């Protein structure tokens, strides 16, 4: 990434996010990770800034991703036999990555959908199992790890797409010797 104001702002946001991820905010019998709140705010800002012509479609896609996250996390609680060999985090990761790649058209949309679905899915999951537990913890370190892994994977896919587009857009020069 070239040196620019955007890079500096992004670096500061990442550093503040890392520092805040070790703090928990407690209200009533609910604990929120400060890193979760920052991720949710970034995702909301991205969702507002990445306006597309089909805002209702974007909300429906987001709802399906949130439901998928909460469903698999709850399903793993009630029927753990399916997830003895494969951790539920990997199933959720693969499913939501595929949904983000399918629904999003560019990198910003994909990352915004990813972050928003993970944040809202985690909140829905925690509120759903609240009856089984004594307190709610939203956004633990495994959640933040999942967010980072997905964002890095989406960045890698975006860079691969750019590389493949650059290779396919090169046209052979007329009269140049072919390499064998």
C-alpha cells in the first residue's frame, strides 16, 4: 500500500482497535468487548458509505448471512456430534466467506457484509442463548480472530482478482516474438 493519508488513518484505526480489544464494557448482565463495538461501528459506517442502488437487496442479503451465523452456532450447541471433527468456526467462516463473495461486487461491499454479518450474528447468537447462560458476553477474542481472518481472506481474493484482471488485460504486441 502506498503512503497516503488513507493508509495513516487506517493504521491508527487498527492500532486503536488492537488496544481496545482487551477491554470489556459491562452493562446489566451483558459484557461487550470494546473491539466488538469498534468493529460494529466500522461495519455500520461502511454499510452507509457503500450505498448501492439496491439497498433493500443488501439488507436481505445481510439478514440471510446473520441468520446463517446464528443458526450454525446454535446448531453446534444442540447437536455437537456434527462438529466433533470440524470446528463450527470453520463452517461459519467458509459459509459466510462464500456468501460475501457471492453477494458483494467489490472489496468494500464484501468486507462490509462480512463485518456486519459477523457482528450482528454474534449479537443474535448471544441474545438467543442468554436463557441458557447467566450472563451475555458479546465479542470475545475468538470472535475478533474470526473477523480478522475473514477480512484478510477477502483482501487476498481481491488482490488475486486484480492480478488475474491485469494479466488478462495485457494484449500481445504485434510483431513481437513469442516465448516458448
